[in-house]
C-alpha cells in the first residue's frame, strides 16, 4: 500500500511552526514543566514578540527551538518544531549545529559576557563563516570586516583585530548582531537584546535590527519584558505566564483590546508619558515558582477578576477571542479589560 | 611585546639581587664553621685559620659577597669543599638530567590531566567523573617515593620491562636514556597530573557556564571546537599557574624520586652538599633553583598574556 506524503501544512510564508512544545527541567524534586504546550507559527519577514516576566518560559521556549538547552538537566518532553518544513526534534546534536548559524541565529541579552574575552571580535565573526560557508581565513576576514561595517562599527578593519573588552556595550551588541547576521539566517531569535543597554543605544540597536530584517526579509522572534520595545518592533505578540501562552494577538489589537487580565496588568504597569500618576502601578504578588504552578488558571492568585471556577481543575484552554486573537481566560467574554488608547 | 619582555626581565633584577643576598646570608646562619669542618677534628687553630684565609672567610662580608656575585656572573660558582670539583661543573652535569626528568614528568602529567579534566568536566556527576576525581585524590595523597617503589616492583622486578635505577645520557644511548627516564618521570608525572586534573576540571566547569560558551554553541560550532577553542583558552589560566609551580618544584625538589631511582640530578647533588655542609655547592644549587623559578614565572606571565588579552601590555 502506498501512501502519498502528507502535503506540508507549512505554507511558503511560514518559517517556523511550534506545536504543543513541552519542556522540562530537572529540579531537586524531579522533572518540572517549565514550558507547557506552547504553539505558534512565525511568518516570513514577521517580527513576533514574546513577553512575560522572568521565569515565564519565554527564553526556554526559544533556547529549545535552537536546541541550546543543556542536555541531561533539561528535556523536550513533547511537541514538534518545524523549520521550513523540517522537523527539528528529529535532529541530533550534530545536525542541530548545522542549523544554528545558517538557519537560526541568536542574539543574547548580555553583550558584556556573550563574547569570548580571549579572542578578537573579528575572529568570533569570521569563525562562523569558516564553519558554515567553508571560507578561507582571508575570505572570512574580508566578509567579517564587511559585516562589522554593516552593523555600524566604525573603523571596521582596525576593530576586527580588537578584543571585546575594547568595545562598549552597544558596540558589542552590534558585534553580536554581525555574528547572527553572518550566514543570513531565516530566523533571528533576539533574547532581550537591548535590556542591558542605555536607552539611546537601545533605540539604535532596535533600528539596526529593523533595517537588517527589512533588507533580508528575515523572521525575528523578539523576547522581552519591555512593552515599549514590543510596541516599537513587533508585528504580533505572544504573552507568556507560568510556562503557557495566555494571550496572542497582533500588536495594536493586543494593546488596545487585551483579552487576558495579565496583559491588562502589564499594560497598566507600563509607565506612560502622557499621564502623571503618584504611584507606579504593579500587578500584586509574584509569578509562581517552577514546579509549583497553581491549579486552574495559573494567574488566578494574582487576578482581580478571579471567580471560583478559575481556581481549580486543569488550566483553561487557549480560546479564540477574535480571528487573530487568542486568550486563556475563562471569563474573557464577560470582561471588558482596559487597554491603551 | 618586546618592550614587555624587556620590562619584565628588568623587574626581575631587584628580585635577583635580593635573592643573592639571602643565598649568601643563609650560609652564615647555618651552624658550624666550614673551615673547622674541612680541617677535621684534629686540626690546630693555626690550620683552621690558614684554611679560613685560603677560602677568604676572614674578609669583610660585603667583600665576600661581592666576590661571590661577580664570579657567579662569570659562571664561576666556586669549588666544592669536598670533591674539589668546580661547582659549575657539578651543576652542569646534574641540571640536564633534572631538566630531562622534569620535562618528561610534565609531558606525562599533561597527557593524563588534560583529557581527563575535559572528560570529567563535560560528564560531571557521571561515573567517569567520579572515577577521575577519586583517581586524582589518590594521586595527590600517595607519596611519590612509595609510588616509585611500587612501579619498580611491578615494571622492573616483576615484569622486567624497564630498568629499576640509573641514568644514561641521551648522547650515549637515546633508547636507554628513554627507558631509564620512564619510571621516575611517570612517578613524578602522576602526582602532577592529579593536581592539574583537579584544577583544570574545576575551571572548565566554571567556563562551561559562561554566556560566551552558549554563544559559541549558538553559532553552530561543533562540540570539539566549542570545548577545544572557546572553553580551553579561558580555562587554561589556572592550569598554567599550577604548571609554573610544578616546573619549579620538579627541578629543585625531585629529591626523593631521584634517590629512589638513582637518577644523578640536582636533588642528589643537593643532598650530598647539605649533609657535608658543602657551602659553595649549596649556594650554587639555590641560585640555580631561584633562576629557574624566575624564568618559569616569566614564561607563565607570557602565557597569561597570550591567554588573556586584558593583561597584555599596549
């Protein structure tokens, strides 16, 4: 009996499809779930923001996509990760290392510690090209200098031979971007790339990322806890809380018409230029610890709209709140939540 | 780079001056008068005085010191009070032996330590790591002369593979030189390997947690490249420190192992000199040991500069 291959569900416009991703980490009490059933897709040229507090699972989700979670202490329990139709979960370490660089590249939060202090900045860019494109030392050096120039490092030929400690934070982050850009990947995952930088430098780096994305039509996953940054660069946003996606919508819709109390809280906590208030607003309480997620809706201990049905049983399902809008709130139909205007 | 080297060498001069003072002065603190010792128990006061005059021991200390330093710089470390051989010749004979032994021991310790540290750091907490940790604890704890005797028992007396004692110069017979060197070098190397493994394992574990190692993985570099290049260059700093100390110790302090295997190195010369209060020889050996230490420190500093660009002079 012959079976035709299933038609790839991934349209030509989808770069990445994540389905029911479950990631666990080893704690003293055994395996604990940190990412619980995360699903999303990423379109070509799209910038997807993932927001949430630390510990919400946003970084783990992305590190798992890139296969960078430490083995033995962490495991992908379930789910599929499809990159341009190829199932990443079926790949071994070696095959994943062929993907990282040419297909998925990453930019990390700490430009101060993300570059190796013992090697020149130029070498750290050039080695990517030698590894994936088989360039010679001379060719890779020429390309690395071009890349330094492209990301706005002045004097690239001289800077090529300098060490990370001779660069400022912003310049180092430009170098990280040059490394990510080296093999023109399909997806760049930027994990809080501007959090450690001064505000003015932050704006420059965001602008650079936007330019590069436009030039090459890359897809970008932008992990951040800063809604200001999200508003600046993202097309669509996923909100994560305690290992789950609790809301997902296009940027404007999410900000103007949030469908989950957590998102409403985040928006209310965002300092605004046009309103001067006496006290900064914050969501009461703390996000739950890994391995101790509450029953029912995981946000219910901190929710202002909590009802008895929210407090036990399984976590509520992710429901459609609109054609492109999802939420994990049982009461989203009865509640009218405040967004920004 | 050349300026750094020159500067670094110049800064050792005060150290050397200080050391020559101490070396020269130490002898004065040792109980017993060499002139009396040489003259023997039955000598008259006149005989002792004559000897004292011949050796220059009756002159002012600073003059004696200056004489000693200037002739030492010219390569003349004096004459042994006992064998009447030039000290420089005795040391010149023994130093290459000690250097060969130290070099071989260091090589063996690195060949054992580096792979063992890498494997046990990468597989932390597994049985491989536990075995390696236990092995290095044993290596540190076991006295080297005992280990040497065990090796002699196994490899020489029981298996008959290697000679138990003695030394053959390389120029005379390279193969015999090597076979005579294996057991003492192994004995010394294992102790060194144990210490180096422990240091290197710890620093690799530390470096593996650094963000830049994650960056190296995120670039798609192969595991071998991530560890061999990005981890090792940073993790080697403590190893270099340990190695620097080990070389110094190996050249000056392999006394017991040299004794067990009958290797005519500096240790043997030192023992003979100390037991007979042969002051010129003791001075010569201490001076050489200090020079070796100074050169080792210089090398260690240069390697630091290579490993860590921040400490490089600009």
